[in-house]
């Protein structure tokens, strides 16, 4: 029986992170970051290039192939002042990220607005040059404001451009706020994984930033299998837990997409180890179990959403194989190749893992849901891992070093 993490106090998941330990830039080579290996209670220090030698030979690695979009726009008011628009998620005419990125002419997005107090009414504009060197203009008008977010109505010329092209040409990469700097040409390459494919994230799945083509080749040469899922990372990943107890913290929701091929791969691989590359891959894998469990419970009206507390409230617990098979059978019955869903899954101490056995991840902020996930996986020894990393000069957060956690 799972214990309920709602009564956890976030103050129990803090540590002192000196500002100087936050990596401001990526290293010159992706795979030269350091790798802390935690294996059944023992900690060793390696370099990420050695990852293939550290993995179980029968492991299946699951990568998140989301691609960060250039979601920060700097538009100009008629008076000349700049307004920053951080595009978080589409609202109209599409709420799903893939069709929203292909929308032409006009759309509405939920945005964070910088310098918003100076933008009372009227349009702001941004002039830019398209990929084929044609002049273009983006116009934004502010709509409803709620919970600190604004609905922003965009329109652009030439109207035949997809919104993805507008962002690529006019936008900036949304670096984590704690880096407190503008993006550079280096970030354009290094704040993406080498296997990024599906546009839609507003933050990188940073555990994957260490993988080079050479590491991926060596993994394949060693016969270590890999699969891909998509979770479009939202800005909520940086949202600190402000509530005293987790019961009062609202987890952000994010869209996930998983192919029937990946479900078959997981079913064929179990019970051998499944290792998630990053917390987003891990949350996607575990969300699959809960989607399947809910489908088995109510096959007639399936809910393609995993709520924050579902694992701690659901009374029935099918096997992992039963849950994944239910999803695969549903896809086959409906003739679909890809499962689309959303997840608010909060993984915290008390959570019982159903699919993932281990994790490759960076070092996370104090009092964050990402640190809670690490504590759920390896228990109270998370403190030993973080104390060791601090004592041995590991670099922290998005551009920082890596860890391989094998409980």
C-alpha cells in the first residue's frame, strides 16, 4: 500500500546550493560532463562518456525526443518600449501542440508577459526576416489576464507561414530563469538534445543534453536498447513548491505522446531494467501505467489524463503488463499509432514505481518536485548523493553534471 505524500513538508527536501555551483554555460563537449553513479547505495565518480560501461547490459533506455521551441518573443509598443512574450501553450484554434505549431495566419496562446504593466492596450509588433530572407511582421494583442498569465492573440504576415516558422525566425530560446542571461548561438545548439525531433517544449529535457552521437553509437554497439517518448516540457518544471505541505501544491500538466511501437517494446522488454533518461521520460513511463490502469477500470469512457494524486487514490492496481497491454489493445482497436494524453503526475516519496527501474538525471533545485522524484526513487540516500556532489565540485541544474541512479 502506498503512503500518501500529501503530508510531506517541502522543507524536508532542501539543501544549500551556492550560486557559484549553478552551471552558467554548457561544457565545450557534451559527453565530458561528470557522472555520479549511485548503485544500490554505493557512490562512484565517472565521466559521462563512460555511461555505456556503467549501464546494465540488458537495460532499455527511454529518451524524451521533445524539441525546445524559440518561445520568447520581444515585441515593440508604438511608443518604442519592449514587451516580452513567453509562449507557454496554445489555446486556439488548437490546444494540441503539433497542430498549433502548423497553424497559419493567426492563433491564441497562453503567455507570460514581461514588462506587462506598461502594456495596457493596443497591439505590439515584431518585425523579422523569414528563413528565405523575406520581411515579415508579427502582431500581438493582449486578451484576458488570469493567474498571472495572459491570452495573447497573434497574427502575422505573410499569413501562409506556420507559427513554428514564426517562432524559429523571430523567437529566442527560453533559457531557465536562474541563468539570468539572453540566449546565444551556442545555446541554439546546446540547449537541444542531439536526438530532439518533436517541437513543443519550452524547457529542455536536460538529462539528455549530455548524450553525444559517440555515446549513442557506443550504446548501440553494446546492444543496449533504446526507445523514445515525447513529453513537451512546460515552464511549470521551474515552478518552485511554495506550499508548506505538498497537499497544497498544484502540479503543472504536460502533453505526452507515445507510439504503439514503444508500448510493444516495453512489453517485450519487461521484467528487464527500464531506465529513464530524465525526469520527463520517467514521468511519461509511469503515466502510461496509470493511463492503462484507468482504462481497465473504465473501458467505456477512458480519461487520457493522469491527475496529480491518482496513484495515491486509485484502489485497483493491475500488473504493469496488464496496464500496458490495455493501452496497446486500445490503440489497435481504434486504428491509432500514437497515444496522446496529458499528465500531472507527482512522484514523491511514497510512490511505488511500476515501469522505470532507474534514472539518468541532472542535479535539481532545492525544494523542487524534481528533487521529490529523486527522493522517491532512491529514498533518504538522496542527501548522500547531493552532499557528495556538492563536496566534489559537481555542477548543478540545466547545464550542470549528470547522475545515474540505480536503486
